[in-house]
């Protein structure tokens, strides 16, 4: 037992092979039941806070913050990368994104010698293609992997500019100080792709004018082909490629008619925002948070409390709201184990990134220390909070 503990502690402090160094024991985060959190940390442009709470049998949310060099070339540019990946159907796609998306981004940044929306778009495409190769290899032995996918929300801060890229329904919300009347307003930065939104349904109908069943109201919930709520994702190849929408995939995922063209897309919505001194922080979160809190409620919670533990505070308030909706006490909700917990709330991931205007305004050529933190911790055994197995 003592040997295992010492090995775990050494892993927390050991420099990683990619040159990133975990800054102290807190970089591993802390665990409280099904809640993992890192109260505070330092990134290239300020401070950050992270938290993850598990509801599913296997945690389907993944997340990361990478700070320092954003290129395979150690000369830069430098900045901060944030990713929130909300998986569905299983954890495999979100884990794959967590392992490879940032590496693809660094590669394309190096090739183009700068950060851009095009770099991010290419990184999404390479990640989609990489996971397709995994599905193709695993299909004969594990065909259900074709029905596994993930939302993917990314933020990149580089050279005073914030890039937001998204597929699915995770959300990035900016807290901006308005001098008159001196309040901090919530500004949603990400475009969402959920067919609960009328404009998303109209987009799908316009793309599939010959398919009257492209979106269906099922059990009072709008779904694409009666199966899934989001219109864009990484993975979900059973709705993108005909060769995966057939036996031996479970019948509940197979379409009655042949799949003639992709139903879902992996094309991210990307927006570019020059940061201003009155831009105070950004909340990146999976939809598990936004089911229980409005944009402004989340921003107020961050603004009206100390920075330390901001992400954990947001998660706990969301859990209290989830308990209230079921007319139960928060203390009783915490006793419910994963799996069963999914009947009360979703996996929830929150990353709060605070912006120091002095650091944000620095040129992207100014070298900053490398930092890499994965939500849920990177060294936990595979049978605890975050199963670490990545499909091969």
C-alpha cells in the first residue's frame, strides 16, 4: 500500500515526457466523492479553476487546459488552450479528443507559423479523421463504437485574441465588466448545435429538404432522426457513414432507410474575439452545468465570490439545483453512486479561465512556462473516477 502511494506521489511531481511540468501537488487536483476539482492554477494569461463531477458509470466528460507553447516548435507562439469534451454513448471519443486534439493544433500552428481559425478547423478535422480510423479498426470486434461521439468546445487565447470553436452543445460564456452601471454581464461566445434550438432544426431541414424525418419530436424532445439531440459532433459515425449504419450495430441505432449522405457534421463553429481590459473571465462548461444555471447566474457566482474554487462552486450550486428539482437534499444526492446518479444529473465539467489584462496584452512571442492539466487528474487508476484506457 505504501509503495503504491509513493509511486502515485512521484507521478504527480514527475516532469512529463512532452516537456510539461506539473506545478506542485495541487496540479493533480483533489477528489471528494465523485467530484474532482483543482481550485486554482496559473496559465499564460491569468489564473484558472477546474471541476468535474461524475454521474455516469464511466465518466463521459473529458477536459484539459494547456498553457505555454502552442506549437511543436518551442519558439512559439505562446498562449492558453482550453478544451471541454462531453461524450455520449460511451467515453471513447472524448478520451481520444483529450489525447490528440491539442497535439494536432500544435502541429498545424507550427506549419502555419501562427494561430488562426484555420489552424483550429484543421485540428478538429484531423481529430475526426483519427477517430474514424479507430472506429474502422475496432468495428469488426466492437461495432457499437460507431455510435459513440462527443461534443467538443475549445478556447484558445493567443496574442490578445480569443478563439472559440464548438461542435455540440457545450458552452463558453464571457464575464465582461460594463462600467455603467458597473455590472459584469454574461456574453455567450459559442454557437450551439442542439435541435432544441429552432434555428438548428431549420438548418438541418434546409440541408435535407427531401427528408421529412430529419428532426423528430420524440417524447417531447427534438432529436435528429429520432436518435440524438446534437447536429454536430466528433465521432457518431453511424450517422455519418453508411458502412457503420448496419448490422452488427444495435438495431436501436440503425436507420430504416439507407444513409445516403452524412446526417451529422464535424465542422466547428468558430468565432474570433479581440480581448479587452474589461473582459474578466470565461466559463467553459458542458451542458450539464447549463441545465441548471443561466449564463448570468453562472457569471454572478464567479464574480461575487473569491476566485479560488470558482469551478467547484459552480458545480456544487448546479448539484444543489438538481437536488431541489427532485425535492431532495443535496447531502442525500451526494450519497447516490455513479450510474444511478445519471437519473438526477449529467456529468458536469467546468473550467473557469480568469484574464489578466497585462498578461493578455503581451505578444505571443513572450515565452511562458508549460502547464498541462487534465480534468479528473491524469494519474488516477483506471477503476476510479476517470478510466484512462484510450482506444487503440
